């Protein structure tokens, strides 16, 4: 019985070694085959990876300076210098800039000092100004660039 158990253990080990050698050989052959022949691309695949044209040029329109007081504390003044980045086909950008500056002044009159201080407050302020600019421009405003923001 002990001889039969030893024979089956040796047979099992030999089988595992044989399967391992065959798998290693097949893996090596597949790797060499993959390195020897680069994948062929079709014309359609090349057209998919062709560079796409960039975004259309933008129109940068500076806004009139906004100087107003904050809602709280009321004695705090804020000066904002900004520019709108607009689609090039925006009708009458000068009038849009003037109206957007009015909207920004109205918004700043409702803001509080604690709402605009710090990095997070600045990010929220910029996002709120961009929302107002997009509403005023009917989606023609791409971005708002804040050139200067002074709070006294």
C-alpha cells in the first residue's frame, strides 16, 4: 500500500511538472510571436486617432470695474476687475459686458465677507459669477477670468 501511495505521488508530481513546462513553453512562444509581428492598423483606426481640431478661438471682453459694498459687514468694500471669455459669435459683446458687470455688482451686494474669504470662498465666488455670466449671455460665456479682487 505504501508503494502504491509513493507511486501515485511521483506520478502526480511528474504530471504537474509536465503541465508547467508545457504552459511555460506556450507562454514564451506567444510572447515571441507578439513581439515579432506588430499589430496592423486599418485606415479607419488611424482616422479615429487623428488629431481633432481645437476649440474655436474665444473673445476676451474686459468688464468695467465693479466697486460695491458687501452685505455683511456693510462697511466692507469690494473691488472686482474681471473679463468674460465669450464665444466669437456673441452678439454685441460691449453691451453684454456692461450688463454682466451690473449683475456682478448686484451679486456682490448680497455676499458676505465670510462667504468670499479663503481659497474655497474664492472658488465659490468664481463659480457663482460664471453662472450669472452664462445666464446673462444665454450660454455664450465660456469662462470668467478674475483679474483682481480687493476687499477692504
